[in-house]
């Protein structure tokens, strides 16, 4: 799509058509990413319970790798959308270029540092004695691709920020599909085991990076990326970091929560750790849809907020909430009913404990999925309009303070079953902050609309 057409689309196309147009490619990209995570789990699970547990441990490492990407990418995407809506194209060029090259540099430093103490890291992430070598095998090759993984995520988000959701989907999708084909080749044909799954992931992420950076190199985007545009301006840093910090800390607390849950599950048994790990991978599917829809919605609200189109801001927010709530009810119901079939599909060798614990975790999270979806859209609204405080507190609720409360209570009362119920219960608790902030959002929009009318 031509640059002018993208601007016209973001500011004038009906939001009931625009949000799905932006969200569907983002959802597809998220689902492809989720599928390759599940494919990893499926193929690795055939190597045994210890190998399955190792994938769960390294899920936390991958999330650590992407935390910097969330800080830079989410903040840059939100800011770029508002800058383009306001017609400030040169500032958008500077924000993009500085963010991308910073992401690459950080990835190199992170990879080198982690390779130097890899064993300590996998133990810290929750590996048990039985699965530690599998965890190291998986971590090694993922770290080689860390710079490209971080930059890939930043590019993915900034492309969506300027309205290029379809190209973003293509870049993420091709990498995910390639991973699905490479897994069985590397694991079985080349007899590389868990290390083969890690190699497949590293190659796929690097290819996605190459695809996503191509339109910037070919100058087919609204925003330009060149080393000459790199400038660390205080105003830009403040905007990117203030909004990006919400996503950064959401990811940080997600990693921290996963580590705590893995370590707690491992203290019961490796089967308990495997059950929690499989459930976590399965729930990536509905979470990916919720996140993809929210990420498709966010540039719409940001672009129109920057252009002072508050009528469209209001309409888009209400539409996004309705769709996310209805969708989460449907997905949650299906997963609750078919939890056993889903567990056995992605871990055919699951023993009794793996199946029991995994089913309980899935059903609890599925029952409370509506709360997660509602709060997620509210978070995307505040991130999109550049309100860092509200964005921060909604972002860290689910796997931050709400989960901590549940982790402090439920395992003590119900043991491993209580641990399996923690995340779903935390999702339900997020409504305590999500509902008041929903009404505050409507009040903010009304105040801006009234002020604009008075002028």
C-alpha cells in the first residue's frame, strides 16, 4: 500500500473495518508463532519428560531475550503512530532508527554475557538435575540468534505502528512456518535432539529479521531507517521508555512469574514441571489471539489520538472491548471442554501427573480468559494514547501483583493443584483494576472531545 493510502486508511476508514484489517494479520502472526512453540513442544515431548521440561525452562529465557524488544518496540510503535498522526515524519524516522540499532547492540551484549554463565542461568530459570543438560542444549543456539530476535520484534511492532500489519505478518509468519519444517529435520533426521529444536528456532528468527528489515532497506515504508538518523534525544527517549516500560515490565514479571512457577513445580516433581510447561504452551494460543487483536488495535487508537480524531478513538475502543470479550468467551469455553484432548495432542506421552496438572491449569485459565482479554484491551488503549502510568499498572497486573497474591495463597492451601490454579485466579483478580480504568478511559475521551468542541 502506498504511503498516502496508509495514512488515509488509518484516519478515515471505518474502525469496524480498520481494526480487523490491522488485527487479523497480527493475530495470524501471533498464531503462527504460537504454533511453532507448540510444534517445538510436540516434537521435543517425544524425547521424554525431561526434554519437555527443558523447553518450559527455556521459554523463560526467550522471554528474557525479548524484554528489551518490548521496551524499545512497544514504546517506539506507540510513539511513531502518534507522530505520524500528527504529521511529524522526521521525528518518526529518528525514533525508528535509534530503536532498531539499539536493539541489535543490546542483543549482542546479552548473548555474550549469557554464554559465559549458561549453566547458572538455566538452573536459575528452574531446571532440575534431570533436565539441566537438555536446557543447556536448547539455550545455546537461541542465544546465538538473540540480536536478531530482539530486532525482529522491534521491526514487527514498528511496521504495525505505521499501518503495515500485513507485511509484519508475512515476516513473522514465514519464520514460524520454517521452524515447523526444520524441527523434525534437525531433531530426527540429523539426530540433534533438543539442540536441533533450538537450531531450528534460531534460524527461523534470523530469517524473520531479514524479511522484516527489507521494506526499510528498500524505502517502501512511511518511516525511514538509516544510521544517520540515530539520535538519542531526551524527549524521544522519555516517550519510548515511558510507554515501552509497561510492556517491558509486563514481560519482566511474566518471566519472573514463569521462573517462580517452574521452580515451585520442579520442587514437587519433574512431571509437575512438565504439566505446567505444556499448559503454558497450550495457553499461548488464546493469549496470542488476545494479544494480536490488541496489538492490531493499538496503532489505530494511537494514530487517531495524534491526529485529534477523538470520535474515532472512542468508537475504536468500544468496538475493541466488545470483540475481545466475545472472542475470549468462545475460546475459553472450547479449551475448558477439550482440555484433556489438547494436553494429549501436544504431549502424547503425558503420564497421569502431567495430564492432571496440565488440565487443571488450562481449565482455570480458560475460565478466566475474559478477564485477561478485557484488561489487555484497556492496557493497549492507554499505551496507544501515551498514558504511561495507567499502561504500566494494567500491564503488570496479570503476572505481577495479582499473580504474586495468588502464589502466596493457593499453593499453601492446595499444594501443586493450587500452583496450577494461580495464573487463572490472577487473571480474574485483574478485573479489580481493569474495570475502573475502563470507565476512566471513557472519561478521558469525553474530556478531550468536550475541550475540542469548546475550541
